[in-house]
């Protein structure tokens, strides 16, 4: 019998993942990663994946299905590898994706190490994605429920990780998952899905950064494409490429963030038609096969989580970066976000847009 470590956030998805593994005959251990004290980031203890309520929800499910349960303290690692990177990205004029960092550093690093210590063969999560093995090669694939597919945030996975990872929800519909939770009287059966970054549940990234760092980010100039001053911004951390709302100034026509210049502390604004580009460069690129293609790859690519894939060609470069050219210009390509490449429902890999 295989022994597995099931990451349980307190939500319905990971709870059903644990239930399915137990029913399939696996020797399961449930766990929740304690990533921060809510007071440390200035938020309520409710409505986030790391609140006391969520720990108790996960513990309740583990008890109901009859598996041991632990809470692992990973606060220091989370602060260093996720929150610190989040802060540094915004201070550099980039827009980070901390969920990707959390998967890479926490679930596929710290949690894998804890699983090894506990003698587990695999780590199990409630992600909506699929893993298939063909002749010793592992493929990461999109979930069958494309409305819940999370393959975009899993692009950093390696062959070794895929070989020791299980996503039992990948072939299921979310409606079925909810129904199973109700049938088993799970305490979290009707619990809403988390929609925000766990440590910034109100979505106000600027206010979080000011509170967390204790810094006051200096105002600067809004510029147009010709360099003319249009007004004053409230600090570059409050803006991201493509943003329209929250500019705090009326222009007589819709204006959007086109660029952020950290050195000169300026934010360039432009009309929507000026936000489109047909190419990008990605660094820290991970090819899931473990092999860098020797020639250009015709594929589909997406530059944000909920965007449909777009026809593109990826060009692996000698320095390890990947240049991606799109068939049609894409709106608001954003430094710090991820570009992920697909071949149909197979994830080829991904990297950070520079």
C-alpha cells in the first residue's frame, strides 16, 4: 500500500482529494501548512487559506475520514520565498504571481521534503490538473473541467516531482466535488473558493505593501507616451500594466498603465490600443520534459491565469531564456507574470516574463 501526504487547506477541493485517496486504499496523512500569522500581515484571521478556521476545517475532515493530521510550521520559508519576492517584485515595477512561488517553494520543495521524512511515496493536492505517464515520461495536462484548470500555476514541475505527485481531482467536475462533500457531510461542503492571494484577501496590494514594509512609497509623475506630465501618481506599487481603475485622475478618455519606470518613479499612461504587443521574453524557463527543444516550437501560450491560450511560436535561446512570438498581438503583457506554453492540453513549460 502506498503512503501519501495530502495537503489540506481547509477547502472543499483538498478535502475531497483526501477522501478519494483514502477510499482508493492509500495510507493517507493529512497536513496543513501554516504559512504566516495573520496578525503579521495585518489581516483578519478569517477567510484565508491559513486562518485558524481553515485549520480546524481540515482537521475536522481528516478526523471524519479517519486519517492522521498535522500542521506544519513553514512561516519562515513562506516569508522568505513568497512574501519577500512579492514585495521585491512590486518595488521593481513588476507584477508577481505568488501562487506560482508558493507551489514551487512550498508544495514542491518543503512539503516534498516533509513527505520524505514521513516515509511517504507521493504528495497529493486538490489542484485541478492531470498527470499522465507514457514510457517513463511524465506529462502535466489540463484538468477536464477547464473552468477550474490550474495547470498554469504548475508549470515549474519537474519529471521527478510529477513522478511523486497526485492530483485526484484532475478528471472531475467541480460540481461533482461539491456534491461528494455534501454527501459526506463535510463541514466545508458549501465553503466558497478562495479568490484572492491568501495574505492579501482584500486585494489591496498597495496597502499591504505599505503596512508590511513600513515604507511610504513616494508619489511621482503620470506621463503620456511623449513624456508630458499628466498628473501625480501615489507610488509605483499601486499600479500594474493594463490597469485603468484607481488612477485617481480623470483624462476625458479611458487611459491605462502602459509602463512603470522605477528609476525615475514615473508611470506612463496610454490608450487601450497602445497596450498590444506580439512578442515577449521569458526567463527562469522550465521545460517539463526536462529537455530544451533544439528548434522553435509551435504551440499555444497564455500570459495570465484566466486567459485562453493563444497561437504562438516559442524560440529557446542559448542563454536559457525563451522568446515567444504570438500570431496576434496580446494585451498588457506584464513583466513578472508567467507565460505558459501548451500543446493542446499538455503543458510544455513556462517562465517569468521579463
